[in-house]
């Protein structure tokens, strides 16, 4: 399984918005510059986060984006599932997957289900608040 740049950038944007939160809207050009992400690419990521209520935005002078909740209320799993359109390691475990004709006989399905559970538990155990800490990566072990 590989997390795309879309998922990684979505996390970076959320962390940036949390770190620079002063109650006002933060211009995306500022986030793009700090994170060294093209504004065009961010324009593809932000609507997904906004549509799902993770951030809110205002256009025009004084506009930008801001978080809708406290950084401790966002999990990496929630953000990655939105940005990546799910975290299922195989297609038959996706939320919108049609029932698999071979599920009853599939000897590998329990392995994939276990792996999927680990992925979700791991990412759901990490918040944006955690990621704001410089040593966050050292706090999690599988």
C-alpha cells in the first residue's frame, strides 16, 4: 500500500492550518509557500476537505481556509481516507465494492481484513495535534 502525494499533502495542509490558527482565515498561497506545494495542486485537495467539513473557506479579500475543529479532534485516518478515497489494501474491502463472488472461499481475505484493521487503527490513533509535535513519529509503534 502506498499513500499518494494527495494524502501526504492533505495532512501537511491540515497541520499547517493548525499551527497557524489565530481564528482568521489563512490564505492558501501562504500555506502553499510554507509547504512548498503548488497552489494548483492544493486547489484539488481543498474542496474534498471542505466538502466533508474538515475545513471551511472564504473567497475574496481576507479569505482563505481554517479548521472547523480543534487539532486534537482530527485523526490522520480521517484525513487520509478522504484524500485517498479510502485506505483499503485490496479492492474488495473498499466501502463501495460489490460483493466478491469468491469471498467465502478466499484464503487470503482474513489476512487482508486484519491488515486493513491495523491500518485504520494505526492512523486513527494519530491526531493532527500529535503531528504538530516534532517527535510525533517516535511515539507510535506497531
